[in-house]
């Protein structure tokens, strides 16, 4: 079942188009990362899903409900933490949780489970203005999960968390997604964490979706880079090889993704074509390298020249 369906989403601020016909889906229980540089359109996208801004064209369906036509039913299925969590500084943590509990008619058992998860303990009795950023993040997450949403939207959820907190958050989100079929959309710059957390990643650039990649696809190839004074000629050769998934050139550095166990064949072909190269390096396939590839950053070590 598709929990979130976005089709042709377009948004203008004045005459400036910030989202251009973007489309993607999230399945039941799937964790999806939304990745891109500052200004790419990530926050605008999640604000549109959360109905915090109006969009100019396209459709957003949440659990089958059209957001524009059935707003109340659609929004009843989601919770979100977007940008910095906002609280009433003079209220305690438990008062915030109880407010959401009463507003969304949540059971006492659900409240107790959330209190146990966020591990604020005695701090829940303190006023939120005395909280650290990490404590505020924990409280915000508890408030978002309290109503049992089908879709959880998180914007930079690891901000302010220490390594232990990040690990706890990751484990909880994965467990909750699997056991409760909670779908999660995460916008973040923490590529290493997304690599460990997400089933799939949507890459956005200048308001357009430029790639979607399942996590196993990120890891299902080998990456290499090398230096050469025949980069263009080597590029022509690489473009004709069926086991070359992708290649790019930055001055005299060639970056190449190939099917696993095909390095020997690649070297043989290059040598047969008198394509000399030096400083061959294996590049571990991670979300970071996929990001650099998509956003035209140098992938190999700077010492290659």
C-alpha cells in the first residue's frame, strides 16, 4: 500500500519556481531519505506534504486521501517535525505530551510507552525552556509519535543528539517502521546516518528529482577512480562497456562504477586500447559517494592530479 503518493508537485514563490513537477511514493513501512544541497527544495516539499504551504500544481495523497480535497482525513495520518521544534517554554515536557494526548485522544498506555522511549525521565517535569537541544528533539519526537501516525516526516532529526542518542533513534525508527508499518520520510544532510537507516533515497536538485535509489543499489556495485591524461578517450571506451554502470570525468580524473567482480575485465580492456592510467583507487560505495556523483563533486582524493 502506498502511504504517500506525490505526482507532478510544483511550487512557485512569486515568479520563482522552487519545485518542478516532482513525483515519488512511499510504501507502507518504508523509510525514505530526501537528500539534496541547501535550496534544493527539500523543506518546501515536506512543508507541502504537511499542508504548511500551498502548492501550485500536482497532487498529494496520504493513505489514499487527497490532501487538497480531504485535508482533515489526510493530515490525521501524519505527524512531522519540521525545522526547529517549537514549544511553550513555560510548560513542562509532560504538559506538552498530555496536551497532544488529549487533543488526539490517545490512550494512557500509548503515552506511557512514548515516555519510556524518549527517556527524559525526571526532566519531563521541568519547563522546556531549560531543555538542551537534544532533549527538545527527544520531546518533539515523542509528541509526533504519540498519535500513532502512518507517516512520520522528520527534518534533520539527529540535530543536537549525541552519538548514543543517534544510535537509539535509528534503532527505534527501524523497529517502529518494521513492527508498526510506520512509513518515514527523512530530510537530512547526515548522509552516513541515512545510509544506515533508509530503504530508499530520493535525490532532489533545484526543485527536481534527479535520482531515486534503493539502499541495496547503492552498495550493489564497485566504485573506482584513477588518473589519466586520456580522460576523454577513456570515457568513450567506458560508455560502450555493458558492465559500466556510470562514469564521470573531472579534468584528468575518471570516476567509474562497475558491476561487481568486473575490475579485471575493465583493466584488460583499457590496456588493450592503450589507455594508460595511474593511482587506481577503490572507493567504498556509500550514500556520500552517490551524493558527490549526483551533485558533481570530486570523488577521488585530492592528491590525484
